[in-house]
C-alpha cells in the first residue's frame, strides 16, 4: 500500500508512519517553496531515523502544471527535492510530464542514484505513454472516484484498471487509486491484477493528517454518495488554475447548492468568505473520495493501514474457498 500525496492533508509524520507500517508514504509539494519542502523531507528523515547520506524512505508528490512555473524560476523544486534523496518522486497533472521524468533521470545519472518515478494516469493512452515512452517504474491508475483532483472524464476504477492492465500486460508496477477505504476493496483490486493500492481519503481523520478538526468532524458524519466532482470547489477556493479537464472531488455542501441556484461567482465567493469568517462548516472545501462514508474513526495512520492489510488478507483467504478443484 502507498499513502497518497495530498496537499493540505499529508504531513511528514503521515508519510513516515505509512512507511513504518510497512506501506510507503508520500508528502505533497503543491505550492510549497523549496526551502519548506526540504525541511519536510528532513523531518521525515529524522522520524524514520534514516542516516544523513541514505535515501529517505518516503516519496514526494509534484504537480506538473506547478513545475511549469517553478522550474524556470529562481526556486526550482526538482533539484531541491532530489538533493534530499527521497526514494521516490510522484508526478501528476501536466501537459508534458515526460520532460520532468527525464530531468530526474539526468540528475540521477550525475550522482549514480536511482529515484523511483510514479506517474498518475487517468486513461489508457496516458498509461501507455508513461510506460513505453517515459519508462516510469510505477503507474498510479486513478479512477473517477478519487478525492481531490483528477480528470473529470476518467473512468471508474473498476473499469479503468482492467483496461490499463490489458494494454500493458508486461508493464511497470501498477497501483490502483480512487475511493479505496476498505480491506475488501483492496483485496478486490489485487485480485483484478493491481500490484498494490493507493490510500488517500481513508487517512484524512488520522492524527497525522493536517486537516482541521472541523473538517474531520464533517468527514466522520458523512454518508456514502456525499461527494461530487466539480470545478465549483476550486472556484470558491481561488485555485481554479488547474489544466483543462482536471477538476476536484469534494464533500457536497452549500458551495454546490450556491452554484445550483444560479449565483454568480462573485456572490458565491462572498458567501464562502462569510461562512469561513463565521467558522461555519457548511461551505468548507473538503477534498475527499467517494468512499469517505467508510471513514468513521480517528485511528492513527499505522493502525488504519494495518487494519486494511488484515481485512484484505481475510477477504482473499475467504475468496479462496470459492474455488473448487
């Protein structure tokens, strides 16, 4: 299992806890300046008790469209991140992620090091390109159910995953992502052929998650089918600068209702800001996958991952009883 890089949610503590639990943890770069990002990687090094010259057993998630701005600036992210020697880099959502994969390879060649490269894919064409052209080590096959950002036209995971597997029968490591919150789901995806899974929303109520308590309370009281994928969340969050076709899945609340009744953006921004100033929860932007209704505890990252593993093992053991000689 891999813990997802979720900006505004993941922390060095979460990433380190995931790795310590036998999974593999990521932090998310987002808009974070290089110096702060370096401190987060160093914090994970300290927590994991990794020697100064050894690779840190976590990964760093980077957004392609942000790299398009930063890598030509006086604060490029990739060199700063790679200098700290994380085991892996995760690229997502860019016009040409291949050039950043190549940059990692060039940096690694110069220091005789190997960084594992993960790339998110939302359709078969993206998967084939990442595997055959960019030669990435890991594909993260992200279904439409995923919380946070992804392609609005992505297929559901249980349709997308077998499509990618069929297109790449001898491909790289393939991880399934999107709406995975139970061990039964993990078992089903492994049975379908995934090499592993990415866990995101299931970790949002852990003590290692930086989500505010108010958001965690909303999550704990959420039901199934309480999320939707839309541009409206980024609009009121003033983050509507994602690439074309990319939108976000979050918990449905008055943000969605304001748009449905026809309020223009100025009016919706005003209501959002007023709700925020009052401390109301009815217009919080809470990125979450569509299996968020299964989150009903505030256990630690390590406990959640161990629980998912145990549930998945039991499910696969029980499914073996279906087979007959």
